[in-house]
């Protein structure tokens, strides 16, 4: 069956379509995709993963057409970023 694996960093995004056996798990698909070789700093024991935007476990079973996403940590609090940006704009006066 065909699934896809996606990962994004600020400078690079990758979305791969791969063929996996019918009984594959999220972890097996990520390993088969080769993303861990391209991004050796990824640690599946630390990274959260999901399927179509919903958190999933590494041992979750896949269905044909699933999009597996590897999430990275948030580097800025989305609640404070707009305030910080507005404050910086006020300094330009």
C-alpha cells in the first residue's frame, strides 16, 4: 500500500510517497522512507508523530493513503510572537 512521510525544517521540507506492506506501522514507514538518514538528528523517542495532523503512536497501524508527519519542537510561543512583532514595529518609528 502507498503512504507518505513528511518532515519540515525552516530551510527544507520533504514529503515522500513510499510503498509499505499492508501491516506496517508508523515507525516502520518512517524508517523505510529514509528520512532518518537524511536528518540524522531526528530521534523518534523524542519527536512527536502524527497521521493527517492527529498525534499517533509509533506502533499505530497504517491505512492506504495515510500521511505520516514528524513534528519538530516549537521554537517560539505562538501566543507571544505577534506581540513581539508588534513591539518591534513600534520601535521603527
